[in-house]
C-alpha cells in the first residue's frame, strides 16, 4: 500500500502557502522551523514532486504544490468537521466557531446578538471576521470559516443555509428632499437622481441595483466614486450628494437619523434582502448553523411583532 501524506504535513504546506516563509508558517503551526521544514520535505518525498521553490526572497509554490494546497483545503476542512462533530455530539456550540459576517450586517445585528449568545452558550469560543461576501464564501468553502452571516440573493452553490430575517431596502435622501412628501417611494422616482452606491464587492450594491431595476454596473453618481461603508454612504446622502438605498436594520440602528437623512419604504414591492446563516453542504455544523440563525432572528426581532427587519413607518433624520 502506497504511503499517504498526513494531515499535519498538508497543514504545514497550507500554512507555508499562506505565510510565504518557513519561519512564519512554523510560528502559525506552533512548531519549530526545522520541524515544519522536515514535514514539507517528507510530503515531497511521499508525493514524488517538489512542493515549493526555496529562494532568498521567500517561498513560491510549484504547480504541484498549488494543486496540493487547493485539494488540502477541502481535506482539512472535512477532518476538522469530524473533530467538531465528535466534540459537539453531546452539546452544540461548544469550543471554537469561526464566523464570517458582512459589514452591512455586523454593526447592526451583532451588538444585540453577542450578549445573548455568550449567556446562552458560555463554552463557545467565537472568532469573528468581517469581510465581503465573495471572500467569506471562499473561506467558508476552504474551511477557514465554519459559518457565515450574509445576505441573499447570492450564488450559494455547495452551501446550505438557514433563514434569519428579511431586511427591507429603503430609499434614502437628504432631509427635506421632495421625495419625502409621500409615505412610500417608487423605484422609478429615483430616475434622474444621483444614485450613490457602495463600492464594487458589496452584495448590498447588487441588491440595491436590482431593486431599482438597473444593471450590475449602473450608477448615476460620478463614475469611479462610491462609498466604502454604509456610514460613509449615509453621510454622502445627508450632505446632498445624491440618493441611495439602505437596509432597514441600519435605519433602526439610527444611522439615518445621525446624518440628517430621510428614508421611505419602496413601493409597491418593498424590496428586501434575505439574511441567512450559511455553512458548507454536508458539514456537521448544520445543527449549530440553525441554532445561530434562530438566535440572530431573535436578536433582530422587535419586542413585539414579526420576525423581520422591516420598518413599519417613515423615519426622518430631522430633529
């Protein structure tokens, strides 16, 4: 029977690819540099091909090494799922859980949820990472993350998810703008206005464009200018630079009020994004993912009323 590489050897190579040097990879693996180097050399011997090119400027993966790292990510993720399944068989949400969250959700939903999560699951060691959806899903599929809190619609191939809530998108414009005369705003009435969006990469940008019936690159604001965060976007609207669409959970958190911005629901369809907790298809994290979704839904639910993030009345930023 042919010798097979060990999980430890694959982990060494993956860390080497991530950090670009033997010393930093060894530090991340909590081993000495000679130990890590010997593990990579043994992996090369077992596979019969060099994995890395060693030079003074650092470490570069060979073609074979790149292929092994790509496959090792899935293998290591499955091995970690196995460990977590055994540890969590008696009690879910114990031990380490690495959760990714998109920046248009994190500051509005997490503050209320984390205290409840800590009280309900005191043995959970939660590690949070905030990033854009594309990178979070890539890290989820490769095993860097265990679950993600994201917004749909988005391509969820290879993933499973649980519903948290529907977050309504609302028209936002400077306080005193003529659009504020009505209780609701038709997306068509935004035509001719300077439409300000988040920069490319934010899924909320695509959700907003879809709600307005526009293509993926369409914006009536100056080309090349976009907001990097919701806070910046709202400040730009409040300064009279244009109009935009912002999620109801941000409105409920007071973001519009702080920037002298008026918001109104969209009519007639009340466009929204779906907030979900996602995990790898077939992962043993499914039970924990559903528990997290339920907890986040509770955190986003008003003291009385339905489980959603919709705003039932017009909100004005004027004092």
